[in-house]
């Protein structure tokens, strides 16, 4: 745990020194305003993080791929209360020298609410609650789309504009996810910085992390290497975007796993289009 915390501090320092404006987490949408992002994602892994955090090859020269189309939205019920959610259609495949398994369908659904508590010159403070719903697939498939468990998450968010010093923002998030039955509960954190490089071009970076509380069952019987029961994982999300109009924009992202334990060590490549009420 101490090594992971040390790596986190180093990665956070690197992010703070890097450049990345997109949609930041702590802010709520204005009343009746919509933010919607449709993304095509390709994930590939041929290695796991073991218990010591080292990258090891999958057994039998294995590979895991996940092609998915995801939609994330936020809608302002009031100026200080936003409803949010995500839906993903997946095609996943695990292939090795012994067998090949393929599954497709709708993955876990997430629905939540974000409430702005305070907004002043110091920044924006918000709270968020979210539930993960696993009712769209069969968890007993040889290669399931998820772990079949309900999750409930509570989170505290802080955001601050860097203007007039810089044309950007920073966003911090810390939360706890309660997971039903076998999986361990999780501490979740996110560190994000974003910048406008020009009136049309923006960029951002995120360190998105999960610490397992290790209170779940240790046995991981699923064939999906990304849905293990007790794991740590940190991902570095690097995004560049272009504003087509005041409302529409496109993004490209690369999201590699930086470190972890007991989960797949892969990377995601993303192309997305978004709409934001001007």
C-alpha cells in the first residue's frame, strides 16, 4: 500500500505539471442544460497486474479485447442538481492457445445525482451518489460483461477555475463504493487538470484510481480479467479535443493502466463526439 501511495503522489505531481478543457466533474449543469458524450472505445490487454503489482503475461499466450460504444449524459434538473448516467454496448473477447470466448450486449448501467453544495471564489464543492445496475447480461456466461453485482457509491468533488492565471481548471474527487456480495468495497479517487490551448483546441489529463478495501472474497472465478473481485487500479487518461461549434466537439483519448494489482494491465483508445447546451 505504501508503494502505491508513493506512486500516486508522483503521478499526481506529473499531472499537475502537465497540460490538459473539457467537462469537469464538480460543476453541475444549468437547469435544463444537457451534456451528452458518445464514445467508441477499444480496450486491449495481454498482461495482468499480479499481487505484487508486476505485469505478467496472460496464461497460454492469451489476449483480451473490448470493443464498446458508450454514452454518458448529464442533465440539469435545477442549477444545483444534476442527474447523470451511462450506458455501454460491448463486444468482448478472450482468446488464447486453448480456447476463444466472445460475449456481446449491454454492460452495467450507472445512474446518479450530483448536488452542488457551495460555489465561491475558492471553488465548487459538490456531492454525488451513484448506483450500478447489472441487470442487462448473464453473470454466468463463460466471459461475462460484468460481475453481476450492484454497487452504490458516494463521492465528494471539488473543482476550481484557474482563470485568470491560466485558461483551465482543476478537479478532485474522492469517494467510497459499496459493492454487494463477493467483491471488495473500493476507495475511488480522481485528479484532473484541463486547459484550453486555443479558442478551439483543449486538452486534459486525469489520474483515475481505485483502492480495494480487501473486504471481499478472494476467489475470482470470472473469465473476464477486468472484473476481478479484489483489485487496485490506476489509469492515466490523456485527452485532446476540438470544438466544432459552441455546442459540438470531438475528442480523442488514450487511457493506459499505470499500475494495479489483481487485474488486467491494458489500455483504452477512444474517439468521441459530445454535445453541450450552449
